[in-house]
C-alpha cells in the first residue's frame, strides 16, 4: 500500500506539472559499475525520476540489454571483465537509439576522449556532483527524444512523398495514354463510317501500333512500381535514370524543357533498393522542372553518370534561377520549401533520406545566383 501511495503521489505531482507518466512508461537507465557503492549511489539519485537497472559488468549489462528496452547507459570505463568502451561499441552497433554516459576516474581522460570518439554523449569524472549528473542525464535524454522525433518526421515525410510520387506516376501515365487512345478512337470512327474503305488494312496496322504503344506505357509504369522497397538487389543506375525520364516526359514536354544525357555505358551494377533510388532521382528531376517554370527559354536539364574510384555519381543540373546562398544549408530539411502552396518540403528531404539509407550521399554543388542548381548523388560500388 505504501508503494502504491508513493506511486500515486508521484503521478499526481507530475500531473500538476503537465508531466503525467504511467509507471510502466518511465524512462529506463542502466547503471554499470563493478563497485557496488557507485552503482547504488546512482540508483538512489535517479530512481525518483527514472526506472533504474544495475549491472556489475559488461556481460551482465549485455544480458539486460537483450531483454530490456534501455534509454540510457551510465557506465564506468575500468571494469575487470571488459571495459566500458567495449560496452559502448556494442551498444552503438546493436542498440543505436540508446545513449551512453561514461564515468571516468582520475587520470583516465585519454580513455574518456576515446569514448567520445566512439559516440558517447558525455563523460563525467568520479566523484561526480549530483546536480551536474542530473543535468547531464536530462540533457542526454532530451537529445535522444529529439533525434527519435526527427527520424519519425523524416519517415513520415518519406511515406507521404511515396504517395506524391505515385500520384505523379499515375498522372503521367494517364497523360501518355491519351494520345494513342485518341488515335485509336479516330480510326475506329472512320472505319465505322466506311467499313469497306480501301485503306482498312493501313488503319488496322496503325491501331495495332498504338495498342502496342499503350502496352509499353503501362509496362513502364508497372516496372517502376514492381520491386518491393524492402529488397536490396543489383540494379543499373542508367536504367533508373531513363525510367525516371520516361515518367517525367509529360511535364518535360509541356514545359518545353530540353534534356541532355551523358550516361557512362561502363558503369558497374549497384546494389540497393531500386524503387527508393528511382524515387530520389524522380524527385530531383521534378524539382528541376519546377525550378524552370517561368524561366526564359531555352530551358534545359542535364543528366550525367560517371565513376570515380569506388563510387558512382549521378548529377542533375538545370539552368533555372538557382538556390540563394542563405537557404542552401536548409534545402534538405523536411518540410522546408520555398514554393509556398505549391511545395510540400518533402522532395529533397526524401532524397537525403534515401541516399543515406543506400550508404551514399547527396550534395548541392556551388552555383552562382541565376545560373541554376546542380545536385550530385554518390553511390558506393559494392
């Protein structure tokens, strides 16, 4: 009963502060130290705000991590079985969302610096100040929450952009089907008016060619969507480029944009999630088209692929107005847009997300105002 009363009182106080948290939802901290005194001191300090687990070494800590969800580890560096650095490395590899604070003794600062290089949030010297420890723990957990929220926002943007891409694909396919269907309809009307006309064979051949054209358009759209995003497989970057240009053809034609291609025929096959790569490439082509709206003619988009050392590159360049220097650092941020109601702020954020997922990168290369923008995708060669 006393424990229930204590829990209720704690929740009531949290509710008054707008921080109502159920007992099962409390943040979990794992304290790792081979000495019982420091372990218990940290447990007593942290238990009022957090759920605290303890371990007397790296092996015991890893066993706990295998069965418990831990938000933060506070670990000593020097322990008999394995060091806190080893625990930090394994945590980073197996539980990347978990943060780590390192405790060091006098004369261990070199090891502490090594821990920071391995991804620790902070290090603190023993004996530590209680208020400083609480401040570090709160700052560490706040950073973890921000990082998780940012990743969730990126994933939401990515999924929303997939629907945007699908809509763009369907619109383009319907546009492309319009012309051959119109031709077929015209010839059918002519045959219905005069079914014994002398040129019936020519008309039937024309109609058959237009049916084949419709089939090709539908096949292009289906091939674009066919592979599941979760599967990594070999693919040709040049094939991805031509497929994306096929999908973007309606908008390119409508705006009268010239396309200049320079595709290296000797590129090696890449390994990755080709559907996601197509989405990234199509986003860059669409962005270039949007940048060219209202630009004086002639407008053009240059697409080039090449290899350097252990990487394959794809550049997409346009001769639009360019990107102002003051916003260049923000163009890959989710929901950032300069297009007002015409923009979603998802396109370039998704490109960055996809390239990081493929082990590559996207860069916006330097360009003077008024002479366009050039985005370069870098893919690692398997």
